[in-house]
C-alpha cells in the first residue's frame, strides 16, 4: 500500500517570493520620542531560543539579527539606548560543531522538490560554528536556546566539557564568561538599566513536542532528577523565576516580563489533521475485519474481568470507514495489557499482544505533531506493503499529544503565568500577555501594515519552518508588543516597527 499521507505546499511559491509591500517611512526625529521613566542605556535580554532569535530549527546570523531584543534595541536608539551585542553564529547554515564534529542540525529552508511542490528540508553545507571557539563577551542578548527556567540558575551550564554528557548547553558554552558561571550571573553582572525576561516555554514545550513522553514533575522540587522532556514543578519555576527577577532588578533596573503562551496553539500541533488517513470502502472493511476479534471479544473480555473499565474498553475500540480516518496509536496512559493477552484465556502470540498492549485510535481531542507527517501512511518495511503506519502499525505515542497530556501542560502554564504576572505587578514591571497574543494569531490573525499575520504553517507569516519559533516578521510583532507594554508602563513613546518590512518564509534550493 502506498503512502497514505502527502503534505504539499503547492501554489505557495509566488506568494513567498513576491515583493514586500511599500509603506510610508516612519518618523525618525529622535526628539519626538521619550523613554519616560525607563533608562534604556543598558538593555540586557534574558531567555531561551525565542530571545536568541532561533528560527527554522536552528540559530543563524540572519535570525539573530532579526531577534526581538535586537529589533527592540534598534528602536531604543531613538530614546538613548546604547549598543546591543549578540553572540553571533559564524554563518547562516545554522548547525553547531564540537571539536569539528557536528552536534546540531542545519536550518530548514523551503525547497521545491522533484514533484514541483515546496517542502521544508535541511540546508546543505557544513557549519563553521564550533563551540570550542569561545567568544569574548559580555553580550546583551543572553538568550540560550534550549534553556529551561532552572537552567538559568544552574552552575556549569556553560561548561564545554559538560555538553557531550548533557549537563551543559552548547550555545551558552560559546559565550559563558567562565565554566561554572550561571546564565543569570552573566546577565546581572552587566548592571543593566533595563531588561527583558522571557523564560519558561521550554519547561513545558519539550514535554509537548515529544507527545508527552516525559513526566509531569509537579510535586518534585528537585530539578536535578528531571528528564529532558519533563514538565517543571510550578514551585520550582516560581522559586527560580523570583530569583532571576531579584537578580536583574537588584541595581534598580526596570524591565518587561513575558508570560507563556499555550504551546499547543503553535503550528507544530495544529498543522497535521487528526483524521489524516484516507481509505476507500474496501480497504476500510478489510482493516475492520482484522480488528473484529479485538473489538468484540478481547475488549469486552478484559472489561468483564475488571482489568480495564468499560469506559477504557469503549475508548480502545478500532473502527475505520471510507473517507478520512483517525490513525491507530499507542498510548502510555492506557492500561498495558500486553502480558495479560499472552496468557489464558487469550493466549495471543507476543507480537500481536505487543501491538494491542496500549492500542487505541486517535480522536478529535488529540493533537498530532508536525513531525508525524513524515511517517503517517508510510510502509516502513518494503517487504510488507500491508504494514502501514496509522492503519496496521500504530503511530508512535511520541507523535500524539493526548487530551490528558494537554491538560497537564495547561495546568503548568497557568501556574507559571500566575507567578510571572504577580511579580510584574509586585515589582512595577511591564508585562506582556503573549498567551493572549498567540491565541489571537490562531483565531483569525492580527492585521498589520501590509496584511494579516496568522499562525498558519508556512503561509501565515508568523512562524518559521520548524513550526515552533517565529519568523523575522513574527519576532517584529513580538518586539512591538514589548515596546507597547514599555510605553504603557513607563509613560514612554518608543516607536514601534512596521512588521511588513521583515521577511517571513523564504524559498531556496541550496
């Protein structure tokens, strides 16, 4: 059976490479603007990949130059802002090297394939940024891709020796002032007069993008025991976040705090439909015949034995029909019946028992992640054309974010955001509601000076090809939100930017 799923971006090419709209030039008379009660002469931005300017699955020079802190710093120049330095990569390829060996992938570009349709591919080429070549700082942009909240207060997070074993961050290792310094120490040591802090996204994002493969660590206040895909305990987040704000405001600096969006609203979770499997009537009937015994004998039998509830039995029923169908998947939150099925009264062979162990069908409450598009409908074994992922082979749990997993993310997000907004209020700091802004992008979009910005993958203009991080235009919109919050809080009149001047997705066959 051929691949049942094809995602194409036909007819995008013209729109993506067309000229940007023309706009009237903004007012540039420095005397027209004011910083109000804020002193912007020394601006330091602290955060993760969003602050660094990460885009298209990598960090690269053009993305860094279009980072929201760099855009903000350019506007701060109208009101006395000083120089703004960043730990720039060596190239626009985007990968990372460690002693000459590549440890991070190149950036994504939209390339036209042999079928004439554009799709995201990794840019060819060998990166030239080796993390063993230390940069001499300090740097105003303290965005560290991959950092979680507690990483900013973890000593040794910039130790090159810790990168191969996962105890250090390769991006921070490039520009940390010493092997054991904390990110927040390097930021505070610059004595900022103004700062931005946007951290906490990764404390839930890795759990979400891995299809909930991590652990919700709520109740565990020891982050040294966490796995890379775990949800950070809200009390841990509150403690370290408070410490970061205290460190940044110790010298009297003012700043802006940004809350955490609902990560499941980004294109990484909204592009691939849950009913992504098209079947004709004959194929659907044949598949249903294969699962007939499971539906009519095994599940009722397990429910009758009290091994699973009647509700779980109903949820695990498999049914296909002509048209678009939900794929089958494994769900680690279900009762694992593998061993039970191998014994009496079922006596199933081990491979069949393993297939059915935690099997169910995806439903409309689930989210299927963007990377599932590369495996859904595929036939991994060329010698078994009937082995189709999503039909006879379960889509791996890592590709599906269940409703229960989404609820864990929402609970953590709400708790983090209460901490952020509470500290902004208590300290008199500017506050940006990124959660509401992302919801607006997903619900009709946001008009700007040359169109409408939405969260639609590739065509919406706001998100880059990784489906998680903004485009330059998306970062410009972010910068404007922060500038407006600064103006409102500190009675300033800093000019915003015209986001239509900033690029979105580019088409390149390299």
